[in-house]
């Protein structure tokens, strides 16, 4: 598994101190890494430079879920400047990463119209697209150019192969944790946790909740209207590993004690403690992390993809500092894995008329071109990046609004025990069953016990087919 070289001890009192010690983070380009990369370029690589016809440049259409102004447009501008004499240019098309947006992308992929490259954000969707002829098997291109994914991303890259083949380049290091309002913690006399159990997390949420009605401040916002499977991907995974919905490829884990405790935790916080908005309120009021966390209506929220909004003071003005803590675990001593792995899977449309040019962009983006999106909160997965540059880019412009020490510790410094997914059997259908039964639980139509029992019976039946 890839680990960035550690050069010093962690301990930062300021951004400057963090920058000095940034060699502790992932992404440090060592002499060995540089030498191997250069060897691949000069000795093994036989890259075929795309040629434009009739003197016109090849124009690639790149689709992604991140707003253009949050880095992707700058990425494209940089690429277009570097590759203008090579006859390749790229245009960015933003799609909203929800059901409607993904359907629009897939419709264009299947028609072969308007998409050369695109991002996928979850493993189950990547699997569906690979198996549905919407993603190109990159094996031949990798072999042709001697662009070995394990050289740049470690053996963890192989965890995202579909049926043993690479259909994407993983570009982002995903390390998540609880996002918290550091000022609220300090005012309540609560230290930022470095380790905590479900029960401790629940009690802290109670201490941070206060007020009534429109003035209510919640301890936690689960963002459940966006995704109801956080308890598997972020809570149960800390103990059970990268396949928290499975015991095996023939049986689900919906009766597992840690899974049940995760469901109970969220249900209790929403419907018993009232320390989190209910799922019904989240859906009907169209709540978001921005509308809850950045307005001071919740002290904590579920995931740090909000970083780009934290930095956007024009749209989301606030005067508190955001910090990060690890996800809680069910019981003390049950932290067996780190939630994390790779995301932002960059794939090529097999129907593209510009596959060679798309491949050139994909390689460049993954290994050289990502710094503009780092400013929006995306950490590069490749080991070719300089750690100092990554750290400075991540907090740039938000030194007063992002706690440097916990940002580095939770989001940037790589781990060596990621909860990596390995089972994809009927994963989209299993997830759909889980969401349906969880929704029934969280809106009060069924108990945790009854809902999870139904989820297991339905999902296990799918796995027997």
C-alpha cells in the first residue's frame, strides 16, 4: 500500500509550522520516486502523441461533479496552455453528483455524444459503468505507456479494479472525519477528540445542542437527505472494514452488532435525543451542510467535502474555525481500520473518438495537474506531488477558518490500514435495499430491529440469485 514518506514529527502551532513539517504528509516526491517516474517516461513509455486533423486541435470534453470555479476550470486552463502546441485542448462540463446528474452523464456516455472523460465518485457506480460498457478498460494503454498504477498509487489502486481490470485512474485520496465547529467546542469546554466511542460522541452532541425552534443549535447534522448509507461507509467501516454491508459475497451484515449500533446511534440522535435534525426535516426542508454547519445551526457534520464551502466566505460568510476529528467507533478498542481510500475515479468513455488524447489528459491530471482542485479540498492520490505544495494549497485563503493541525492529521496524512472495499456483488441493489429500510427506520415507521431484519432478508435473497 502506498505511504507518503515521513520526514518529521507532527506538531504544529501555526500554518507556517505545518508547512515546515509538511514532509510528514503524503505526496512527498522522493528522489527514488522521481527517478522511477523518469525511467518510466524515458525507458519504458512509448506514448503515442495524439494528432489533430486538418490542423485543428483535439477538443476533449471532461465531465465532473465539482463546480468549475472550485478548481476544474483552472486545471483545464493549465492543461490547455501546456498542450496547445501538441494539439490537445480540454473543456469542462459540470454535472451535479446526484441521481439526475448521473443519469444525464450516463445517457451521454451510452449515446457516445459529448463525453470523452469523466469522474465517478463511488465504487458501486464505477462498477455499474465498467460492466455497462461506459468505461474503457485501460489495460492496453497502461501496458503501452508503462504507466503502472501501483507505481504511483501503491497496491491500493488494485482494490478499485473491476473484475480484475482497471477502468479508471484513482485521483483523490479520500480521508474523511467528523467536521466540527472549533469555537463551539472551546466555548463548551470540550477538547477536540482524537478518539471517541459512539456513546461519547452522542453525549458530546447533547452538550452542544441548545435552543428551540428557529434558534435551535444541533450538536450534529447527519446530512441524511443526501445519503443514508453513511453509517456503513463511515461508522461501521472503522471496525468492520471496507465491506461493511457484507459478511461475504453471499451474505449481508445487516444483523452485525456494529452495524446495528451504528443505525441505533443515528436513530437515537435524530428521534430520541433531538441532537440532530430528523431525516424528515432534512428532506422536506432541503437542509444541507452549508445551511446547517456554516450558519452555526449545527456544531458538527458528517463529511469534509464541505471544505470548499468553508473557504468560500463570499457565499458562506462565517467567523468560526473548522476543525476535524476521526469518526467515532462503536466501542473502545474497536478502531481496526481508517476510513479512507481513493476517490474521484477518472475514466475514459469507450465511445470517445479521442481516446489517445483523453489518456494523455488523464495521466497528466492524476500525476501533475491537481493542485488547483487541492484548494477546493481534494488531496491527490498520486505520490508524485510535493507535500508542502499540497498542504499550502489545501488551506490557502482559509488560514483563519481551517484548523491546520487537525486538517493535516485527519484529511491529509495517509494511513496504512484503509477500509478498502473488495465485494461488489449486487452492490447497487444492496445499497437500494439498505436505503429503503433505513428511511423507514429514521422516519419512525419501523423499529431498528424490524427494519434491519427486513433489510437482511431482502438483501440476502438478492445475493443468492
